[in-house]
């Protein structure tokens, strides 16, 4: 469990992004067509770790027709158009050393981005994700802050980091800190973004919310949730470590929590799982009968039983 992460911490492995920077060797990809860039990425991925500059070029071009996530909005964000996430230019809500993450991760140097591609009625972080509270920070200023900060890792979160992928790659290109990179996300990324993240992020810290697509559609306004999340979790574990968070929602243990945990246990290889019971009915939760309340005593007992059942996945918090 978390093998890659622990090896980086003990100095036995380099974080992927530093390997990717070594592969740059001053190469310039700006004159290539998009097809040529994707072919080059595929070729480089088969050989080893692709250059960071190649991924930056791809991510920057995607911004002209944004398909960073499975919303596939197709807006030109370079010209200031906005899609569902309402992110035009990157805004950062806060950067600080987080002591409340999973025990393996703390202290964690956490970068919170404003904006999100989800519209969760119960968002526990809605000031950042839905009200987009944050400010513009030049990438070189963030590099300087991260270089001089503590923490065992760098933790890219929000809102969601996905709409900010080009910005994150720009920061990584200026960074030299030998710490694991954590992609802390709803993992509703497009196939293209998953290819860019592959062999770049050392740990995927994911938020797996639902099993039933009808729940995902009604409460987060997303389509095809289960298919995308299953596919991306399987892709993520091919190259990185996985920590999966599941926030248990009131009234959703049978339709979502139980089948989701069964799938994780049977289909994924050694993920670390965190079954979370701190749900609060905030933001627009009171507009939905099922989630407009706290978890009740029986639901909390059921969560304890599930943590026992899945203790081999580290679900012990
Ligand atoms: S990041 Fe996702 S939600 Fe935002 S504009 Fe791009 S495709 Fe749309």
C-alpha cells in the first residue's frame, strides 16, 4: 500500500515530475500538430517517462477547446470563455500546511484552487468550489512558496485541480523539490487529461462519491459518473498509488457506499480507503430530502461495521 509514495519519502525513488523534467533536454514542441503531440506522448510513454514540456504543450493547447474533464465543454479558455467549472484563469484560495489529511500524508503542503467541475448540492467546501473565492497567483510566486515550505508532499486540490492542469504543469516545470505529488480530485478527468497525469502524479487521492448514476446526476449534476470513475481509477493505479476517500451520504449506504466499496475491494490492487463520516448538510443540501440531515445513529453504526469489514484496505479512521 502506497509503495511508490513511501519509496520517494525514503529517497529510494524520485518523484515522477523530476524524471519528466530531466527528459525535457531543451526540446521545443510548439511547432508540432496536435496529432503529432499525442503520437509523441504515446511513444515516449512506452519508452519510459515522457518529457514535461510535451505535456505542457498538450495541456496548453487543450485550453483552446477545453476537454480537460468529462464535461467536454469545448470552450476557448485562452480567450476567456468559461465552461461548467466557471474557471477562466486559475485562482488560488489558499496554500498551507495541512495537518488534517490521512495520517500517511501529514504534514501536507496543500494548494486549494477556486472552482470545480462538479455541482454537488452538499459541497463541504462550497465557498471555494462554487463561489470561486480565490486570487490570481503568478506561477513563479507559487514555486517560490512551495520551495520554501514544509510538508512531506505537495497536494493539488480545490474545488478541483482539473480545470487548472496547465497552471499546475507550469509550476512543476519551475519546481525542484523532491517530494511526492498528490492529485487530490473527484477524478472526473477526460481520457486526454489522464494521459497527461500518467507518470507525473505519484499519488491519486480521489473522492469516489456515488455508485448509482441517478444519485450522481441528481446531486452533482454529472453524467456517466460510475463509468468514468471506474475507468479512471483503473488507469490511475497503473502508474500511481491510490488513496480513495468516500464521504458517506445520509440515505446512500445501500445504493452507493456498499456497492462502491465492494467494487474497490474486488477490482483495485491495494488501494488505501478512507470511509468518511463527517458529512454536514451544507450549501443546498436542504433542498434534497435524503441528504438534508446529518448521518443518524444506525448509519454511523453501519459505517463502523464497514470500516471493520474493509480494515485490510486501511479503512480504520
Ligand atoms: S475543465 Fe471541464 S468543466 Fe471546465 S471548461 Fe474544461 S471541460 Fe468544462
